[in-house]
C-alpha cells in the first residue's frame, strides 16, 4: 500500500490534535450531564492515539507508516437492552470494565 508523506503527517497530526483536545477537556468535575462510552471503543481509540497494535485486527493498517487506524464512530449498541431506545443497560455490565462515564 503506497502512502504519501503528507498523508502520514496528517494522521500523526490527527493523533496529536485528538490527544490535546482530550487533555484540555478532561476533568474530574462532577456534572449534571454525563455520557457513557463503550470501553471497547475507548480501547480502540487509545490504540489509535498512541499508535499501538489493536486487538481488533481490522484497525491495524497493513502499512507500518500508517500504523493503527481510527476506531470509527462510537457505538454503544452492545451496552443497551434495546439499542433503538437506549434507556436501560444490559444486566451484568460493569462500570470501567464495559463502559465509562464522561462529563459533558
């Protein structure tokens, strides 16, 4: 797979930008509104940001210059009993194992 130098620079720039954004927005502040995120997606996102090989083989580029690909859109469908109407979590899910809460 052929890749141009500017494309490598773009993906590296995206990694840095997303990590910088998270660092600026991350807070331990308790807020009225929070969102849950599937831990599997967070793990894949961390693999992308730190360019570490992912357990999700589809996320690993065959080109070593590219490294690990972004995880794609967040999906929490696996967390809810009825994904179309996400109001109740599946029984047995554990905070910080299956999902994490993030502030607004």
